C-alpha cells in the first residue's frame, strides 16, 4: 500500500530563493528560455515544481499498479530528479513542447522503475503471459479481437474466472503495453534519452499515434472511457470507478480488455 511522504515538500525547501513572484508570472516557454540562457537554478526549480501535481499523479497511479512501489514519496522523489534532468536536457529549438517532453520522461521513469524491480510475482507474470498468448492466437484464428467468452472457452475457465485473471494482471498488461509503445519508438526511453534523434523518428511516432487512435476507435465505449479517464484525465482506478459507478475491479477489467485489444491491434497493423 502506498504511503505518503514529504518528497515534494523537501524538494520545495531545496529550491533557491529569489524574486519568486516575478518568476510565477512567467510562462513555461519564457522560463525554460531564460534558464538556458542563464543557468539560474531558481528558474529550473520553478519549472519543475510547476509539475508537482503531475508527478504526484504518476506516483499514485504507479503505486496502485505495481505492488513493489510501496513508498509514494520515493516515486515522487524519483519524478523530481527525472524532471530536473529533463529541464537540463530539453532543447527548445527542437520544436517539441516542454509539457510533451515532461510527460514522456515521466512515462519513461515508470518503465525504468518497473524494469529495475521485481514488481510482479512469478505466478502472475506467467498468468499474464498466458492470457496475452491466448488472445494473440485467437485474434489470428478468428480474424477479430476475441470477446471475453471466447478467451474463457479457450482457457477452459468460466467468464467470471477469466475476468478475475484479467483484474489480477492489470499491472502486467499496462507495462507490457508501455513497453510495446517503447519498442515502436514512441516510448519515453527512445524519444527522451535520444533527444537528438533525426526528424524521421518523430514521423514514426506520428504514424504510431495515428494507428493508436484508429485502434482506440475499435474499442467498446466503456473501454474508451476508462482509457480517456486514466491517460487523459489522469484519474486513479479508484476515481474512475466512482465516476463510472462501478467497482475498482471492474475498472481494472475494462482497462485490461482495452490494453489487450490495443496491443493486438498495434502488432497486427505495425508488424
């Protein structure tokens, strides 16, 4: 269970003091430009702390998915360090908005943390791989994304049991999807770390975004709603459950369904 700490408070205490009122009146583009010109740490900290809420949201969602991320303040602290580095690496001349770059770096942080930790018990990992393999096989055989009953029949379990398995492996589905995007070039690992990649890399990313949008359009309305609330509105699974009037396990099931469908769609379209 996530426990809150004082990472963001500690970070704020470390920020160099200056004419903060003036800095607060500047927009992000002006701040980053001035920081690049002067190297003034107060400008960098002002920028990073503007993303405090986003860092915290990422930390809360991460802790909710990966049981090994037990300390919320640890993830918040990692997020602050990530963005301090991001501000130094960011190049305004590349034509990419700072907000977009920050989002990618935070997403890359989650992937890196997951890879470094034994975040999923072996049995759940095996179950997740089995579900993914079954869905992929059925997609090829049937020529469409299988519905829950079809997958359950192939596995030899009830529909309820299959949905329980989906709920338990939600974290694995999310990470595998993030890594899938990463492998096709849209992940933060490549776009953020190799920030000087040639323009064709960004063209590939736009192609992936267009393909992803088409894949999302094939999902059921409630699956699209879960993805929108989770990725666009950045709500937690518990908050989404309250909005939709369903239980958190049901939200997790819908999320898992959507991720599996998108994963199969992207592999089919892009490979």
